[in-house]
């Protein structure tokens, strides 16, 4: 797996209420979670889960979209295929 776009990962902090995983990335590398009225992104590591993006929907969703796009582009898209995300060509995006 390549480096994530500028994202700060820290150890997962449980205890904010019931954890609900409502979405996962294409191969399960990341999980979109709602917990205690906030949203958070989790990833499993060998020494436990890590989290990033804890906050309100719009802020956390922006981080999620960047992570999932970067992960898919680097790990699952054929190198010669046009880059798309949700049906939009992204070849010219930085």
C-alpha cells in the first residue's frame, strides 16, 4: 500500500458510543464509521485500529473521498485506464 494523502493517523479511541460501520472501501482497507454523533475513518493495523478524520460529516467525508480515490488509483486501477471517480474523469486532477 502506498502512502495515504496527507492524513494524520492516530490510535483508535473507543468510548464515544455505539460504533456503526456503514461503508467500507473496495477491499476493506478503510471503514466509514459513525460513533456518538461523529464520523470517523478506521483502518486496521497489525497492532490495532487507527483513526483519522473524526468530526462532522462534511469534513470527514472529504477525507474519506481523498483516501478512497488515492487507494483505488494506486492499488486497483489498471495503469493505462483513464482515471475516474464516481463516473467523472479525473486524469487532470492533481
